[in-house]
């Protein structure tokens, strides 16, 4: 997560898991788990929770590694509810 200004957050989703943020009112997208490479896990659900609790506009990027169980050659698959 990078703060681009006082009003915007840049959140990077790096997992296709469906887990909430450890602290949905915090400033960091963190599910409380780590990826195999040691990075903090950020799911789409967690990123949306953080963004919704933060005033102003935020940016959500996707950088799901090819080692993710739901990664395919077409990209990552995030299953609908």
C-alpha cells in the first residue's frame, strides 16, 4: 500500500482468496496472512473494505502472482458470490 496523497490510497490485490481485512478501518490491505514470498496478503474483499473506510478516492490495482492457486494463463479468476 502506498499513500499517494492525504486523500488517496493505492491498494494492490495480490491474492484471489476471499478474506476480509484484519483491520477494516486501518490504512493497510492486510488479511493477516502472508504469501509464499513473504508479502502481506491483500484480497479484493480486504481492499474494498479499506477503501470504503477511507475518505476520498482510492485506487485498487491487481498484481496476483502466477503461483496463486486460481491464476491461469488468462489471468487470475476471482469467483463471483
